């Protein structure tokens, strides 16, 4: 990260990175990445890390009974709250 510290444009990009990724915006189109090889490399590394994390913890569908259990618990709580 030290190599980025002397470039205010990189520092600004890094400070916005989490928000940009979280927004769902197509980050590859960000203007800073068009001109900064270091930040493109950083983003590539982050993508590799994210892909590896998804393989460690694959998304699983919840059991079919889960929603019924949630609905029942809410109904029970509503009944208790009305007393």
C-alpha cells in the first residue's frame, strides 16, 4: 500500500472503493482505473481473493422448512405482543 500513498488520486479511489463495490456499480468503468495500472492490479487481486472466499463458503439455499418456521415464530410473537 505504500506505493499508493504518494498519489492523492489513488488514495481518494481507495477511500471510495468499498462504497463503489457495495453500490453494484461496474467498477471496471471507473475513470481512475482507466489510467492507473497499480489500482487495476489491486482490483484484480481483490477479485481473486473474493473468488477464493466464495469457494470456501459456497452459497447454500436454506432448508424448505425455514420460512415456515420463521412465519410461525412471528405469529407466536405477534400473539404474545397483543396480550
